[in-house]
C-alpha cells in the first residue's frame, strides 16, 4: 500500500512537470511548478516512512502509464491531462482519508491527513485554473474528447469483432465475412453516433430548462433568490453580513444574478460539445474500432485472414483497455488484461453461436 502511494506521488510530480512544460501562460506555469514541487515533497515523505519501517524501495521513476499519459498529452493537448489530474487529486483525498481512518500506525495517520489536505488544495488550485469551483472528490468528470474517442472505439471493436467471429463460426466465405463486417461497421457507427447526439441533446435541453426555470424564479421571487444566494456565499466561508451585501449587489443585475445562480446553485457550466459534434466524433471512433477486425480480410483469405483478425483484435482490446485506465484510474495492465479477456469471450461466444446456428439450420 505504501509503495503504491509512493508511485502515485512520483507519477503526479512527473505529470505536473509535463503540464508546466506544455503550458504557455506564465501564471499557470508557476502554479504547475508549485504543485510539482509539493508532490516531490510527498515523495520524500513516503520514502522516509518506508525507510523508517525498513521497506525497500528503489524505484523513483514514473510508471509506464504516466509516460503514456505524457505522450498522449503531446497529441491531445493539456486540457485532458488537467481533467485526469483533477480526478486523481480527488481520488487521493478519498484514499488518504480512508488510510487515516483505517491505519493503526500514528506515523501513517499523520502523513495521510497531511497529504489529504495537500491533495484537496491541489484540486482546488486545478479547479481555479480550469474555471471550476466544485469539490472534485464529490463529482465525476467526463474526460473530454479523448474519453469519447476511446469508448466509441471500444464499442465498435467489441461489437463488430463478435459479429465477425459469429460469421466465421458459421463457416462463411471471405466475401460474406467482408459484407457482414461492413454492414456491422455501418450499423454500429450510425447507432453510436445517434446515441451520442441524443445524449448530448438531452443534456443540453436539461441545462436549458433548468436555466430558464432559474431565470423565472429570479424574476418572480427575487427576495427568496437573494436569500438563497447569500446562504451559498456563507457556505464558502463568507460571514453572514458580507454574504448578504454581496448577494444584494449581485441581484441588482438580473443577468449577472442568473449566471451566479446557475454556477453556484445548479453547478452548470454549460456543455463542452455540441450534439452534432458529439455524434460525428462518437460515430467515427466507433467506425474505426469496428474496422479493425475487418482489416485483414481486405488483404488475406482463409485461415491466415482469420488468425490475423483474431490477433489484431485481441491486441487492440488490450490497448483500448489500457487506454480506458487513464479515465478510470485503474492499473493500466490490469485494465488492459480485463479487456483482453472480454474480447476473448466475445470471440468464443460469437464463434460458437455462429457454428450452432449453422448446424441447426
């Protein structure tokens, strides 16, 4: 457990250094540099605790997962890495609080509560840099565009791999496998694209409805809304009289009051992606994933094509499982292996069903 926390802190320091080097804004660069230095102090704290208990630890390098995240940042930009780091800091707050509650060792309890406070502070700093104000250990994030690409790709790969495995199990010709795979690709991409559009549209409609209701409330009962806003300010540490004055000042401008209530009370910052863009992104990612198990049949025939398709699809299942770990926070190798098993199961079940249907019909 202690070695795991040490590695987490090493990874965090490394990734903050990546953010520091990638950003061009002076204030952000300084903030990431401070966060990096604090993480290195956390590394020293865990190293000292391990030394005190005579637990060997020689690894002081970032993990493969952290290096992969740094590489992806060069492609996707720093926004997605900031989201991941925010979620990681939130997870660390919960993890250290649990460690504080469960550990009987006074030294461990001391370092756990200290690092929990530091992680909470880091999360708040990242929130400010990203224009947010919610406590990340009480919420979940979407992971942005890269997350949509990974999950769309995963759906297309798994669904079409199962379909092609079933067609192979039915002892079909290469031509029929190609036609079936192409049909599956098209159907799955359209389905996922439509689902992405409807999901984003529904979310946008919910936001619009909530905002319009809040606007009506400000118009019809401004006194009550002012009182609610003052209470919200008080929960942020502002004393009662100052909170009342600030709320009264804000309520003088209905537009400003609406923005404040939407952000503070509803927690709505607006949708990050339009429904149409969501549909295209999800659909294309799904189509690319669905194309993977179909690719070998464009160049090979018979068993070589089947074997190549199986190997390629299984490697991609492992890869997409590993990629998903960037958003779930799980171990990269474990997540990849679990997805590998899922792909294997889909192939076996699809093949058996295809074979049985052929025999029965």
